C-alpha cells in the first residue's frame, strides 16, 4: 500500500476537488436562473480548493521523499510544471478583450504582474484575468518555502511539526482579522492562512502506510460522518464570524476529503476509474476553465431567458472546458517531451 501509484484515492480526491471548483464557478457566478438555495449551497463545492492544498502537500512530500531534489532543482521542476502552463493561459487571456475582471488597471501592467509573480502582493492585480488565479499565487508561495518546510519537518518530527504549523496558522488568521485585512485576497490567501492543511498533507505522506491501512478498514459511512463533522465545524466558524470565522479552512478541507473518500469507498468502478484518469488533466482544467467560461458567457450565455437554457448552456460549456483542458494537456505534454528529447540529444553531442 505504500506505492503512491496504487493510491488511486488520492487522484480521485484531486479530480473531484477540481471538478467541484469548476462547478462552483458555474453555479455561484454565471448560472443566472439557478434557485438561490442551490447557489448558497455552492460554497460546499468551493472547499475543493482547500482539499487540493492538502493533496499538494501530500504529493510534494511523497515525491521529494522518493526522489530527493536540491532546492534549485525542485524549483526548476515546479517552474516547468506549474508556472509556464499558467503564464501561457494568462497571455492568451490578455489578448481576449472580454477576459478581464479588474477596472481601472492597465492590462499590460496586470500581465506583467502575473509574469513576474508580484500580483500576489498587490490587490489590484490579484484577480485580473480570472479570480481563480489566487490559488496559483498561494501554491507558488508554498513551492518557495517547501524546502524549508521539509527541513523543519525532519528536525521536529510529525507531532511537533503539526503543532508548530497549526500555531502559526492560528496566529496569522487572528492577525488578519484584528488588523481588518481578512477580507483582502492577498492576505486571506497568503500561504500562512493554509499552512496547517498543507502540513497535514505532508504528514499523511510521511505516514502513508498507516494512513492507507486506516482507510482500508474504515467504512464509507464512517468516512461520510467524518466529512459531515468537518462541514458542521465549518458552519460553526462561518456563523460565528470574527476571529473564529477565520479558521474555517481546515474544517472545510477535512469535510471535502472525507466525503470524497466515502464516495471512492463505495467502489463505483466507472466513476472511480473516470476520476482517476481525469486527475491527469486537473491542473490544465483549473487553468483553462475560467477562460472558456468567460468567453462563452460574453458571446452566447448572457442572452439566455430561462432555467432550461441556463442548464443546457452550463452543461455544454462544462464539457467544452473539459475538452479544452484535454487539448491543452496534450499539447503541453508533447511540447515538453520534445524539449527534453532535444536537450538530451544536444547534451550527448556536446559530450562527444
């Protein structure tokens, strides 16, 4: 069970998290005739982002544990896998006049803020070309500090590492509330806001055998109840507001992950197989879905007049986002494969 490739449940959670976030954007922003009760319940789908942060911590730690890389090599690998595909979509968005979510901000200046990654420090740039790009800022911050987190983990051990990250997380969240900046994206999405979730993913990877064994002997019902408990705690945080309200990220991540594991545990083979395969294009889907959604909205979707049309357009555009992600994944993976092949051939020639 310690073979990461066999842990399809992790890929299932990742794919379900991205799917939920995509549907969240459809339901809460662009479906005009959907009942309000469904729109309000859409917040549950948005918790997929918190779950994905846990999965990111898990995947990075496990990969680094199996094949340790120096900090420069780690950052270079992340650059090729995350930064370049992201920037390509930003550049495409820059050339699409309708794809822009900030007023009073120069488009070229906004583009440069993405290219040189300083958008994460300036509120006016943070949501340009797509509000979902806040997540890219956060995950890149985690990439930058990950080698340091690995060192701290090795020195402290699991228990003290989790205690430390939880304490830092609490202090940061409390600070944003007390300072009156908890509603600002560059502050409430700074990596310290999600440090404990990311650290929990790292700890799960460190103790993968125990986690896998626990999952094997835990029923789907118990997993579902754990997920419900996580969401119940999230609601408590939400309605309490203030400083308590700033601590809803960890319960939301737990709620989503346990519910996803319960669904996986049901053993619906076509669903499980599809979601595991879908995980391979999950990042590309996250990148392109908002671009496709915005383009379709301004071109055709804005003129609908009924719930039936709303649902019909949503389903069609949802499938279109998937197709765009698959095409982008195919093009990028083949491009990088050609680059690696060319680089390998060049180095061999230079060595002769």
